C-alpha cells in the first residue's frame, strides 16, 4: 500500500508516517501544495491524506487537480476545521472520507484501509486474517469457513482490531470508533468491555488474538 | 409601556394643573376686590365731578328759597343747612330704595358748600347696584375663560407629550428587543429633537461597542480553539506513537493511559469551545423541519448503551411527533448534551425519562439527592469537572442554543428527579 501524506506540520507528519510504516504502509510525504502536486503528477497512490490548510494553498485545490487529472487515488481530507460545510464541500468535490484534527492514528489507519479496499476490490471485498475471513460487503465473518454470527458493533470492532493489528489501541480510541458521529459525546468507555468480551467468545480460539494491555486498552496479536 | 407613558404625562401635568388651580383660587378674589375698588374709585370721581359742576355752575345761581325745590327734584343731591365742618367726605351706605323695594348700597359724598352766603351740607349719592351685577358677570366670564384655558392646556400638553416622547418610546422598545446575536442596527427617529438625537446616538454607539466586544470575544475563542487543534493533534499522535513502543511496562502504560485521557479531554473541550462560540454563526442559521422524535430514535441505542454501564434505564414516556423549525445540528447538540448529562450525573440503577410533548421536551433523571444551584447551572465551567466527566460547557451550550432559538429552558428538582424542560415557542 502506498500512501501520500500532505501535511505542513512536520511533527504530526512524522507521527503518522511512523504509525503507518509499522503497518506495512509505504508513506510518502509532501509539506506543501507545490510538492504535493509534483508527486501526484508523477506517482500513483492508493490513498492520499490531504490537509486542507497548507502554507501555499488550499487542500481543495489539490483535490480538484486530482479529479481533473482523472486519478483513481483515494482521498481522505484531514482538517482542523470540523464545520459541516467544509465536510460537505470536501465530499462533494470527490473526497472519499473526512477526518477532523485531532484524530487517533489507529482511526486514520482504519480509514485508509477502508478507502483502499473500497477503491480496489469493489464487488469482491474480503479481508483475510489467518483463519478469519471478513466479508466487507456482506458485513459477515467466517472462521475456518464456518459462518459466525456477530452484531454490527462486534463486526466493526473486529475490523478495527484487525486493521490495527499489532498496535496497542486505547479504550477511548476503540470507543470513539464504535460511536461514530457520537464520539464527541463520550465520556465513559466502559461499554466496550462487553463488546470485547462477546467478540472474544464468538471468535472461539481465534479470540486469543485479542490481548489486554494493562488497563490501557487492547491489542490484536498475530 | 402604557403605564410608563401615563406616569410621565401625569408627572408633568400635575404641578402645572395645581399651579393653575391655585392661581384661579387666588386671582378670583383679588380680581373681584380690585374691580370693586376700581369701581368705587370711578364712582367717587363721578361724585367729585358732580360736586365741581354744582360749585361752579349751580351754586352761584342758587338762592336760599330754591333749596327746597332743588331737594325735591334732585333726590340724589340733597342740600341741608348745617354748621358742621365736613370737607369732601366719601363713604358707602345701605339705603332703602322705594323703587326697587330693597336696600341697596350707595356711595355718598358729603361736603360743605356755601350757597347764597349760607353754609350748607352737600350730600351727593350714586347707586352701586348696577356695578355689582357687572362684577358678577365679569367674574363669571373670567372664571370661564380661565377654566377653558386650563382644559385646553391639559389636552394640548397631553397630546404634545405623547407626540414628543414617541421617539423615546420607539428607542426604548428597540433596546428592549435588542438581541446581541442578531445585532440589528438601531432604527429610530428623533423627530428633530436634539436630546433624542443625542440619546439615540449614544445608545447606538454603546450597542455597537457591545457588539464589537462580543464579536471580538467570540472570534478570540474561535481562533484560540482553532490554533490549539494542531498542537493537540501532535500531542495526541505522539502519545499514540509512544503507546506502540515495544518495551513499555505496566507503569508506563498507566502514565500513557492518563496522558491519553487528558488529551481526549482537551480535544473535547476545544471542540465544545468552538461550538459555544459558533452557536450563532451564519452556518447554523439555516433552519429546517427537525423531528425531535426521529433524532432521539436515531441515537437511542447509543444512549442506552452508555446508560447500561451504570445500569440506568432510559424510558421514552411520551412520543409526540413534533417538528421544529430549527437547525438540525443545533437540536442534535441540545439533545445530546441534555441526555448525556442525565446519564453522566445519574446513579447506579437510576432512571431517565424523556417526554416529547406538543410544545415541550422534558428530560428527568435520578441523581444526587439535592437540587442543583440554578444560578450557576448554565454558567461555563461552573462545577468542578474531573478528567472523565464532561467539559463544563454542555449546559452553557444548551442555554445558548435555547436562547438563539427564542426557546425557554427550566430546571426543577421534584421527587428526587432532576428535570430539565425545554419549551419551544
């Protein structure tokens, strides 16, 4: 997977690159609009992480340029602006997703993978992890070819854990991911215990991939 | 408003009417007596002229034997022989008038005259009756004119006052309905009166300054919150990077967990500050029909899941389908903050009741067994918030949304239940 990160805050960019790198995502970096346009013109990316506010221009302009060049790269807008208007404008211009700063790196990785899966696999979108097969379109799970009933929340949790395999996930990051739009209203993450417990049980022996990390959160271990 | 106008009118009219009345009371007798005095004086002059005429024309040709005849034909000028020495004595006396068959006041002049070498007492008299009737008429006319004058002035003053104060009342009305969120300019008329022009000018200046301060403050909060986003994002990302290090031990994870919670709280606080500053922004002024019931139903699973951790039960007791002309995002925020509050401040095994009525939303929850202090309820950061609790802005944002839409919010503590009710108008 090849990702282009367009972000003027070097320190934040380092963190993102560091996180994605350890997840086998090759991440290139552009600090401004000019650099970004150069890279986009020459290379193909699976996904472009695009900051809206750049020192020499606007992320929307880059997005328009990508669309003008008929590039198939997935685009995730990243912005400090969380206004509904900005979000809608970005999505109307053809962005695949929108993320507001500050964000969880685990959330970013999960979104990147989702966008790439959507763009590349389309109709036959399945994620395999050892004996576990997750059908993205059908939102169903099979373990060693045996269909396993999971709730919507458990399915999302599983996908999130697998997407961030070998990463420590904080309870708050998991809770926010499961709460979607409501994440900002959360102040109690305890509800995820029940989901983790149930998912573990349903996965049977595969449930052992889920490890607890000292009161911090959870980790999917391969 | 009407009461104030009358009060002002009465205040200006009362001393004026009182003065007029006292003047009338005082002026009438003075007028009466001076008129009478004037008339007596005039009568005396007539008597003097009579006397002069008598001395100059009649006396030199009058003989002693004519006196009896004179007295017979001049009842008003009588001559009697006298040794008394009286010189120009004027006085008033009531004398019986056989013609009118009544006692009438007369003005008399006594003086000594010499006729045909003999000393005589000359007594001339003038009836004052006609003069008195005249007085009465003059006084009546005077009183009538005065009364007409007062009544006229009363009405003119009333009309004038109403008219004069009209611009003042207009201005007052506009100040009363001034809303800092809308910041509509003062639209007033001063009727070309300098004082009102000054008043309006000062008020407009004052309102503008307030609006400026308000806008600057809002902008500041917005900018500050915005500027914080990037360092916050960096902080949060670094903590997440740290979490991934291979050889973290339990103590380090504990520290990281706390750092993580603090950064979450910071970003939530920041988002709420932005929201608080933006409630009256243009972007949220777009109104559409918002169904409260639909919004709650969309989120009820989330709320129930959050409540379940504390074994709190959420019941929708009334489900009236009402549609509000409002911004959906604002209504979502209002519902979210109120319901999340009712969960956050609830007790184990507690309950929450949500009732959507025709014109009202009522959310009541069990909680601490004492009422909240209403005066601090909607203030920013009024209660001490721990790391895992709310941001201290939830109810302040709710209040702003309620105010912005001209709704009303009430808090009550009844039978152990904390109840918030929002009245939609």
